[in-house]
């Protein structure tokens, strides 16, 4: 098993539009299916709750790492933390990085989630598998969102 998940998609929209979909907490919430309480801020914890059907009982919590305009957005979180009765706070977090650059089509968006080697062995494989599937779906979701909301 690898330590990292890597996905990418070429989106037919300018970098500025994709950037806004990534970093405006309301827009991020629309395509990611999460209701976030406040704007993203580097060094701060982002909180809210999941709105994805079947997962509405889960809280969203991520530590925002970097916001480098129009190119890099990153946060740390507990991957596949879906048991509301388990305390994940003592576990290491993975790092999720979005890299954005101009492409011939419009914008090339890459997501990399790394740090799975530090996740407890009992959860590592399922977290890696489920997040790999999840990031594939989220790349489709942001592409559809931007296509439906070009402005």
C-alpha cells in the first residue's frame, strides 16, 4: 500500500474560478457535501458537519495549513473518521493538498493526500481505500459544480 493518494482532473474553467470553488468555504461545501461554519483561514481549524447522504451524523473538522492564492490549498484531517463513538483526536492526521495550474483546457487540479503510513494499522487500509474512492468522486463533483456555476 502506498502512503499517498493522487488524483487529478482537467477542468474547463479559468484557474480563478476553480480556485474560488476550492477556497470559498460555502462553494467548497456545495461540491464536497459539507456545511462549514466559517471561512477558511491558514493556521485555523475549520468546523462544520457533513451533508453527504448517509453521513449527516458526522462532523467536519480540518486544520487549514496553506492558502497560496490561485495555486495551493491544503489542510490536515483524520481520514475516514466515520465512527461517531470513536475519538480520533489522538491519531495522526493526513495532509490533503490541492495544486492548481493553468492548462490548455482551463485548469489542472491535482489532489494529493499523504501520511497514511502513520494511521493506526487497524484503520490504515480501509481509510486509504475509502479516501481513494472519495477523492475520485470529489474530482467529478468539483468539475460538475464549476460547469453548473461558471460565474
